[in-house]
C-alpha cells in the first residue's frame, strides 16, 4: 500500500474527522481555561496590588498573592495532567483504531 493511499484512507475515515474535531475543541477549551487563570492573575497584579499585598491574617508575613501564585502553578500542573490523561487514553485509542482500519 502506498503512503499516499494510506493518507487518503485515514483522511476519509469518519473517526479521523471525529478525532480531529474532539482534540481541537478540547485543546482550545483547556488553553482558554489556563490562559484565563494565568492572565487573570497577571491582571490582578497589574490593577489590584493592594489586594494581593494584604496579609493572610493579622501578624502574618505572607500576603494573599503568594498562595494565589502557587495556586496558578498547581492549577497549570493539574490541567496539564487532565489533558495528558485524556490524550493518552481516549485520543490514543481512537488513533489506534483509525490506523488499524486504514491498514485493512
């Protein structure tokens, strides 16, 4: 089987179109989510420094901005983990099905 024929068979497979659509939509949603979190924090730094400078409690040294910054980092890791788990299961399984069907 020629490579060009294989490409045509894969591109014509409805599962391939479904995979591309699902993966693209999921990537966009996850990207928008993480950008909202990150840029929301940056905008807070730019426009409400007083809020971030408030201490967590009277007598404490740590300001609200520190745990919020750590939260941004943790949420980034969590969102990345969620994406990778779905990509390694659902997307990879569908890709394997598409490749198997193309070789038949």
